[in-house]
């Protein structure tokens, strides 16, 4: 995703992860919780909370190889959104 971060694009990436049954339930739960934080409002606190939840997933030893880059992309886009708010 190049250019300005798009919340719908971020939700699309998150939905791909949520729809993948190969992703462990605890990781899908964290992604779902992060999505709810962003839906609640793109405030600095909500974006930081969402980033934190997703960042914790990256350390999970059960993380599928194909899911890690997707989560890293979501984190990157959320961080870009946060920067643009400043």
C-alpha cells in the first residue's frame, strides 16, 4: 500500500488474516481486537493499542510464515496513520 494509509485497506488486510483458518485462534483474536480499537476511532491511543496487540502476535511461535508479513504490513500502515495525525 503506497501513499496515504487507507483505513478500509487496513481492514481488508485484517479481514484476510481473520478469514484464514490456518491462523491460530489467539492470533485471530488479537487481530480482531486490534480492528475493534481502530473502528472505535483513529485516535493516537486506539492506534497505539492496536499496534501493541499486533506486535505481540509477531512473537507467537505458532505464527504461520505467510501471516507474519501481513501483520507487519498492518502495523506499518497503522504507524503511518498515527504519524499523519501529528
